[in-house]
C-alpha cells in the first residue's frame, strides 16, 4: 500500500491506495482510509499508466 502524499489529497487519517487486478484482468486503483480500525473505501477506478508505474516501483 502507498500513502497519497500530494498536498491536495492529504487527509487525516492518511489516504492509502493500491493497484489490484480484477478477475477479468482490469487493473483498478483502490483508495481508502483506516478509521477506528475499519477500512473506508474512498474510490476505485481503472488505474492509469502513471499510477501503475508508481505502484510497481514503490508499492510492491
């Protein structure tokens, strides 16, 4: 998992994200927060090339 540290996206608690493959082969970026021990999904959408590159180099 990676922390979104872009100034416009900073939150408390921090926003975390990862890229995962669906059963049909789509790569999704999943963005979430951990609050009070629970996972709160913020959004999930098809990952772009930059997000995939960042995740592959820094997240795995």
